[in-house]
């Protein structure tokens, strides 16, 4: 849904309609909404009038993908008025993803800043099976066998990527599938690709789904200033005060490693399911929301907490 930022008037085309809602159901459940959830990752905007998101799965018993009335398991581009679907990318194994509940929509889509070279406009998006695709936003590939966009494997992803430029001016995508942080150099050739540069040590093991969320702080392109912030999944028994841990990794690699700079407790999470918590960087601070608490971390003072 969307609203005019100045007046908060709802947009005229303010609903993604379930056009197949009258179709046969399975065990009383209608599978045709192909929801947008992305594990809580936000919808992306390219700043020139387009929004991007990823859809989840649909009917596991028969292939309902059409590319028009049902666009499950897809990265979708729409105008901000939400009036049409000019382009999308759908993996060629869309029906097997439906059958196995292997949502593409478990991961968020990240719009990269304009890149040097012939392919300016890129986006990346991963999914439950750990494939992270790098997509040309101007020609996304639609449904094609074999897939047109290239991909890399990052580990199971209930997660969302982040991005920064290193001191060398090269863009890096930060992935957080499985239980580790990885940085990937962006190749801006005629066929965009990602090249693995470095990985962190594994975060603490949990019983929650794999993947987590990151954010990056840096002083522009100044050497050795990029810090990758990550919030690990809480571990422990549901109902207990399971700790939330904030990690800081050096965005400048040491060999093939991302050194751990610091880690510390940032609150608790007592609930079952996944705690899809995102570190927020602003004003030289890192903010972490958890159960009835906001923890605020800075470089020059002890962490402050409010309840």
C-alpha cells in the first residue's frame, strides 16, 4: 500500500489484488496471494519512481505462475503509483520452490547505488535456499530457463543484504545467510557478478531459521573505517530472556577474514519464531530494539538503555 507523502492521501491503486481468490482451494486454504513478507526487510526504492520487493510462495499442488495474475517467487519492479508491473525476475524452478515451501520471498531485495561500467542499475536478492541473485534493474530477466541473472550461494536466507564502498572505491554487497557475514565485490562488466572477498567467523548457533540482518557505518572512502553491524538470532528456550547480541565486524578484510571488532548484549527476546531485528545506524550511534528495550551504542561512551 502507499500514500502521498505530503497529504497522506491513499494512492488510487492501493492494493495488490488477489485475482485468483475464487479459484479452487486446498484444504480450505487459498494459496494465490503470494504474500510480500521478506522476513521484515523493507521495500526498496530506486529514487527515480520505482519500488522493488520479493514475493513468497503459492499453490504447492499445481503450477499457478502466470507472470501477470500470479507472480509468486519473484523480484518485482512497480512504479510508485502501484499501477502496473513493468518488469520482474522469476527463477526458472518457480514451481519446485512452491512445492518445497522454499520462498524466494524470505529475503529482501537491495537496490545498489549506480555502478560504473555498462550496467548501471543493479539489485540483489536472496532466498531460503541460499541463492543470492544479482539483477539488472533495467532488464530483470523475467522467467527464463536457464536463469538470466547470475547468482552466488550464501546459506539459508531469512535475511537481507547491505552495501558499502571500500576505500578502493569498489562496491561491496554484505550478505548474511546461514550464520556468517560475507562481503562480495561487485563486478560491473557486461554480465554483472559477485566475487567473494571475505567471511566472518560463525555467529552463535541458534534454533531459529538461518540468516540475520546487517547495517554498515563508515567515514566515506577513508581507509579502515567501514564497520559491519549484525544482530545474531537469539538462542535459548522460548519464554526465557534469550539474549540479543550485537556484533561489529571490520569491513576491511584481513586476508579472507572479516575480523570481529566487538560484540555485546543488546537486549532479550522471549518469543518463539524468528526475531527479525535490524541494527540502525544514525548520528554516530547504533540502535537495537528488543523486548521492551532500546539499546543505544556509541564509540566514545558506554551503551545507554531505555525501557
